[in-house]
């Protein structure tokens, strides 16, 4: 198993959706306490799901049924190893246009498939860092 496969290196060196939205509907931070990797995800949801048509702050909940809330755009910032940055990059691409309800069913196996296969057990937390963000989504909407 080649830990730093070509695709992982490409997403680490040139991550997709890297940067922040000043007008994000929701911001979620996640840290890997084992190694210090950290990511912050910025989400924009379909306008029709925002309470009163006004963007919500990160402390307010969005209106509407969770099953209907769709991610229009997502970006992230952070620092960490190649695995955590690449996983964040690949998952940010995967999340766009998806309903939060479908993302809440995302498994670790699916994440590993997106990043191109298994990683060593010591690197699972790195690969799953953005998955932890996705798991927090439903609690913040």
C-alpha cells in the first residue's frame, strides 16, 4: 500500500475548495487530538432553507426540514498531514450539491474509497477528520 498515492499528493499540494467564505451559513471546526491536524469547513446552503431568507450565523440553526437542506457550496481551511488535507479536499468536492440527510449516512469505507483505498491504522483519524465535520452537520442545522 502506497501511503502517499499520487492522487493524495495532488489534493494535498493543490486542494480543491481551499479558502473561507466570509458569508458562510455554518462554520464547523474539527481537530485531531492525536496529531494536531485541524480543519475548518464553511458551508453555504440552498437559500430556500434559510430562516427568513437571511443567512444564519454559526450559532443559529437553519430553518427547514433536515432532509431538504442541500449544500450549495463548501470550502475549508486548515493544516495537517497530506492525508487529512487530501481527504478534506476530496470530501469537499463530494459534498457539493448533496443533501445533508444523505451525507449523514456516509461511512468510513466510503471515505476510504473516495481517497483511493485504505490507509494505515495510524492514519485513519487523519482520513476521517472531515467525516467528523459531516457528522456534526446534522446537529447544527
